[in-house]
C-alpha cells in the first residue's frame, strides 16, 4: 500500500504502459484518473485504443477496490484536458501523482516525412505532455506536493534511425522535465522521466514496426521480429513488459523516492548503453 490515500492521473490509460500504471498504482492503494483518446490519430498506423479498452482499465482498477474516473480526451486539446482533470479531481478529492504516458509512433526518413507527420508527433508526444503537466501542476501544489513522471524513451537519450520526429519529441520531454523539476521544487513537486526500450504493446506489435526491424521479410512474425529486436538490448530479451515501466514509475511516485527529482531513469535492458 505504498500509495494509500493518493490519487493519480494517468494519460494513455486505455492499454499498454498507461493501463499497467493505473492497475499497478491501484494495487498499491491509489485512486485513478484515467484519460485516453480512444481513437485513431492521424499519420499513425498503430491500431487505435478504444473506449472498450478504457472500460477494461476501469474494471481492473475497481477490481482492486479503488475508485476511478475516466475521460475520453485528446491530450492535444488543452481546454478539454483541463476540464476533464479538474472535474475528476473535484470528484475524487485531489491529485498527488501524474503519469504523462499518452504517446504515438510513426516512421519515415527525416528528409522525406511529411510536415503533418512531424507536427502530429510533436503535438502529441511533447505538447501533450506539457498540457498534462500544466493542468495537473496547480492541483499538486494545492496538495502541498506530489510527483510527476513523464514517459520518454531510449529515443530521449540517443538518436534512432527513421524516427527523427519521435526522437526529437522524446528528447524534448527530457528538457521539459528538467525545467519543470526546477520550477516546481519549491512546491515539493518532483518531476522525473522514464526511458523504456521496446515495450510489448500494440505500439510495436504491428506490421509497420515489425517491417522496419525485418525489411528482409514480407510479413515478419512476432518471433522473427523478436530476433531482430533483441539486438537492441544488452540483456538477452527482445522487449520489456508494460508492468516493468509501471514498477519504475511506482517507485518514482512513492515516498521511497521522496528526494529523487530531475532524473532520467532508463528501463531499457541496457539498450541506451549498448
């Protein structure tokens, strides 16, 4: 019960890392505000999350005996996000923890990608994170402190081929974290980032990503993709699980990390040092 009495906001909560964070936090005693777009985002080919996915997250949280407020919101829409968060905070009674996890992926060479692909990536993966922090910060300050964890990537620590827009956005998240950590420290609000390697979610388990890893194959299987993905990591695994990121975020959000702020924490099987 490391988060007993706490209330946590999670964006991108319908599935993947966001769902794992919501459920893991609920297991540790937190009530949850779960936000997701529940639909397709232009320029991406990842199968979209759905309202049923968000409903399943809510069921899993309630199964832990915790309260949850859900909202279908695009993090690019600042006022809609503010309204949803303010309403949920009023209903649950406060806010202590923020997980800015909503994100997208797409791929093209940096010199040939469309402006729309570039802009959509920055709008969701960077501006959406700023939106989340900006609407949540006043509530954390009102509570006398709290913790924000922004989900970046190994692409926030080093360059990756074919995803310059994603890499730029994830590096931007680190810069945002470092500035927010300084601005919010006087209010006892801690801000950190987590940097996963590939995570076993629909964001990588689709034909677009598999094809980028195995261009030698027309329709690579999960196993064929895994063989190529394993070369990214020092440890002999192709990818990590969503709960691995959730566990790292749980630590950063708990009192066990009460003096940890402005830290970029890899959860990457050694990928960023390979």
